[in-house]
C-alpha cells in the first residue's frame, strides 16, 4: 500500500523513492527531478539539506510523508526505530531512521517485522526505540520477539498511547505536484517578479533623479533634515540572518575536520566564531597545522584551548519599509513551528527606539541535529532580524544551547 489512511481521512504516504540530490545549478536540478518524477510519481516533497544538496521524496499519491512525520514527532534522532500496532489487524506501523534519514517506513505484517530488523544485528547502532501495543520487539530477549544487544540501544521507550492517530500535519512533509513545489523553491522559474521589481525601481529612481535635478536648478541650496530612520537602517546594517546562519554552519562543519580534536562549546557573535576544543588523542602540533591551513587562530587560556574563526560576509541591502513588530514576531513564530515545534522562543522587553521598536528573542535548542539548525536558519530569511549571538554545546554531533535574535518593527 502506497499510503495509510487515518480515521480522519488524512493520507500518510510511503514514498516510492527517496534521494539526496546535489545542486549543480537549479536548471539541472529541475531536469533531474522531472525525470525521476516520470518513474516514481508526480507528487514530491523537497527540502534543502546542507548548502548544496536537496532531499527529495516521490510518490504517485498526495498526502503527508509517514516516516518523516513520525521522526519529526520524536525530535529527529540520528538513529530511531518506531513500531506501533494497528488496532484490529495483524499489522504494525514501522519506521526506521539511520544516520538522520528515513531508511524504511510503512505498514508491515507483525511476523515480518523481525526480518526487517535482523540486518541491523551486523551493524553498530545507537537506536532510540519507541514501541506501542503488542509488537514483536522487546527490550530484553523474549520468545517470539526481536531484541537488540544493549550496546545498540540508546533508549527503549514503551509508549502509553499511540502516535499515529494524533500525528500533526506538517507542511514541510506534504506531498504536492512537482511544478508547485519547484515554483515554491524558485527552481527553474523565470524570476518575473524580481525583474519587474528591478524595472519599477529603476523607473522610480530615474523619475526621482529628473525631478531633483529640475528642483536643484530652481531652488537655493539648504541643509538636509536628519533622516529619522537612520538608526533603524544602521541597526540592520548587518548580514542577512539566514545567510549569516549558513556561514556559521559552514564554520561549524569546518571545526569537525580538525584531526584528533573536537569542539565542545561553540560561541558566535558579530562575524566571530570561537570554539572550546578537546583532544581525542591528537597533539597540539596537528591542531596548529590545521589552523594554519584553514585561516584559524589558536588561543590558549586558563579555561582551555580555543579555535577562533572570522567569517566574511556582506551586509544586506538597506530596507525600504518598516513592518509592525507584532507581525515580525508572529511570522517568525509560525515559521519556526514548522521545523522546530514547541515553546522554545522567549521574548525580552519591547524597547522603544523612536520610529521603531526592538525586541530581543532567545530560541532555546535541545539536542538538535545540524539539519534542524540549517532549517531554523532558513526561517530567518527576509525578516528584519539581527543575529546577535549563538551559544552551543556539542554532544554526540548534536547541539544544545541558544540563538539570540533582535527583531525590529514599528
């Protein structure tokens, strides 16, 4: 079955094909997606994975991705197994996630589930396992049920209630027609709006220049009045926050290439990234050599050894309008709910700056993956926000800590 229908009529789809596609250019990416859709279905989901890759899923049916929706519910662990008995049947929902991607999902006969899991006995795993109902998976060896060695299990949770009947419908996992999804991502689409905007702006600039030139000839010179929006423009004279997050994540990835050293804490502010690093058996000589090759600076303090990187990026264009501060905050809250749900955003005081208001917002992060960090960064695009600082602690490749953002509006 290509999908499972819930009691409320919603379809949760098992894609016919998943893949991670490298982005050579958007035209080539569109051709590759259209070619694959001819074989695997005209409905797709498309998500950016890193700076030069997209994760795509294909299906002949519309609905919501089953595996990814359940994985998102459990905060996207790197390795996960979820099994839920389907009432009044001899089947169960099974979702397996390996290395941060859905490996298998669907509805399976109960007696076939051990066959789907046996392949992992030969691999080194660190599964977070969740089960509900009478399914053939147990924490301890039990006759008629499958169990992993304790070294392959990070956590084992028996749930009090099933997840599937109340699984949220997330827009990022909704399968839509190929053309609709490509247009939404601006892939292979002629940028008519951008071109028209450029033409209109150029026309207005020409008209303004002509008008001012004529006025200059007829009127005496006078002192210009101060610009009341200068402070607003100056405060936003920073890199675009989504581009700044991309650069920051590029710097984080670079830290993980240190030979024999790993970052423990990572702090970022005003284009400067600093990481407290710990050795996994390597000498400082190798660390200094890596730093020389990657334009990094090594600082040795009483609190430890720190690696410093300076990130280079341009400022965003000067804004041409001020949006209501409540609208700015509401838009950010809605966007974050799609990729990192929960009450994770804390607001500071509303500071009156004259023609605009400034609010400090702190996003709390708990054991998030690099993919989630990248998705959070994408949600900042186009908003009048300033990325103030990022403070992270690294545990098993995931991150906990906070992102502090300044929001500006009227």
